[in-house]
C-alpha cells in the first residue's frame, strides 16, 4: 500500500528508478561494436579504465554478466546478446527524443501528414518525398491515400498539412500543378517539398 505522503509516489503509483544510464548502454554497445575496451576507448576518446568501470557498474546493477573478455576481445554472453538488441532500441529512441528539440526549434514539424488522391500517379510524389527525407531532420511522414470525397473531408477538417488532389479547392494555397493543397502548411516543409516537387522532368507525369 502506497502512503499519500510518500515522496516517490504520485497518484498512488510508485515511480520506477532506473538501475542503469543511457551512457552505460552506449559504452556497452561501443565495446561490442569495436571488439574490445581498448578499441572502444580510442573511438570514444575516453580512458579504457572508465569504460571498464561503466560496464562493470552496469553488470552489477543488473546482476547479470553481459560481456566476457577472451584475450583482448570482449564477447557477448547469451544474456548480453539479448540486452544488446534491446539497448540499441533504447539509445535510438533517446537520440530521436533529443533531436526533437532541434526539429521543433527550427520550425519543422515532428510529423508531416500528407493525403493523396488515389487516382493520381505516385512516382513523382515518392521521388519528392525521398529528396525531402534527406533534409527532414527526423520529421516522420504519414501518408494516406483516399478518394476525392476523402480529400474534401480532410481539407474541411484541416486534418493534414498537404493534400494532393486532381482538382483545386477554394481558399487554399496551390503550390504546383496538379493541385497541391496546404490546409495548414509548415513554411519550411512546404518550401522543401515544393522545391523537390517542382522538377521539370516530372511535369509530364501528370498529363
């Protein structure tokens, strides 16, 4: 039973305290990826003793052996193989979360919602999005296909940043033929995709 005055509890829920840190998992991964403590220390520009200490503390906190040193090479234990896979997802998620700050501060949307009418060809759109992704700073693309009536609904509800449709709609910004509608266009994203879209070699694909 959690008491109301318990400082570690909120609304009756005990707050979980991690036994490990993200930095420990990154060091663990580096030791595996580079084949040993000495090689990882050189790549990370850290002392070998600090890496040994970090992995030792990690293993102590978990109560498991993740690595076995054989000669000069650090080898994964069976438990280490499992934790390596899971820890990569953890560190990737943390990096994505931290990059989100830069994305939002620079005017980018974390998610770009695009609706395209099902009758339109996909090749020029996919090519434009491929060019956009290279500069998108982690912005995720949510692409949905729909019928003309669906486009009208999306535009009316302002449920997407961009709508590719076979006809123009009133009171909307048309960026490039065919109608390329932006119910609520983020300025940087609109500029990037419209620039990628407006390639002369694609102009005939919509005729």
